[in-house]
């Protein structure tokens, strides 16, 4: 049972991590384009890009951590010897 729970947990953690980036990808790409184009908005866009990247990184890690925690709870529940003996 543990390998299945581990695989499911890894999948859920990976999908939730990627999903956070996927949802913000259009905004990040827009800011990146604005930041690399010369002009008065480049510095502002670069600051916004930095902020967006940090926020997305933190959010994606929180989502992945939540799934890992959930997987440990599942493992604890399904590998409990008391549960097997009943």
C-alpha cells in the first residue's frame, strides 16, 4: 500500500506545484516582456515580475507541501497495524 500512496502523493504534489505556475504563466510572461523591452515601464515591470515570481514560488511550494502532508496522513492511516487487525 505504501508505494501506491507514495506515488499518488508525488503525483498530487507535482500537479499542484505545476498548476500554481500554469495559472500565473500568462501574467509572468506579460511582465517579462514588459521588463525586457526598453522604456520607462521596464523597471516597474521588472519589480512586478520579481514580486510575481516570488509569490508564485511560495504558493506552489505551499500547495506541494499540503499534498505531501496529506500523503503522510494517508500513509499513517492506511499503514496503522490496528486498522489491519480489525
